[in-house]
C-alpha cells in the first residue's frame, strides 16, 4: 500500500472589526468553496513567512500576523492528511487583487456567521468552523510560539 505524504499548509484569518476575509476557490474538487487565504508551505520555507506569502499571492494584501489559533490535523476534500498552521492577521498594506486562476471571489464575513455557514459552501467545513469558534471566543495564542527557522 502506497502512503500519501502529509500535506503541510498555512492559513490566515484576516480580521477587520467583527469580520474575516474569506476567498472563494476555483480549484478542482473545491470549485466555489469558501476558505481562508491559505496554501502549501514550500520546501525550506519559514512557516509564518509562508502564511504572509500565501495571503499576498491569493489576495494582493500585505498582512501582519498577530496571533495563531493553533495547529489543525484533518483529512482534506482531496483525501490528504493535512497539518495546518492557522494564523490571525491584520492588513498593513496592499489592496484586494485576487489570484486569477484559483480565486474567483472574496467577501468580508461576520465571524459569528461563519460558525453557522452551510457545510456545502466551505472547503473543509470542520476545520473552518473550529477556527471560527476560536475567532469568536478570541482563543488566540501568541505568535512567538513559532520560532525562526533554524538554518
């Protein structure tokens, strides 16, 4: 039996007041699914840097990471085991410019409404709703739990 590798990803909740930025994806298996800006960690890449890079690539926004809600382990819609490092951030520059081929829409959503969203509309509903619960309850951890990459 051939085992699939574990997929390492970063994800960011960009907060503005009581709202969070969600993006609608246009990737196979997840067409028209809402998600936080997120993506794969590249080989040798620092984890927080990967989160900042992915937000910039997918949304055009520059962010500062302020907290983390933690590390999540789940089976994705692609049936991959995913280890996801999720951050909370705020916009410090740029403007919304969506990655053309992979992102088709964006919306600011009340965090409290995200917990009640229809599962069929979310990329990985259990992970997104668990994160939404952390956001509503402000269950954050300091960003300094992530140490600089050892070279």
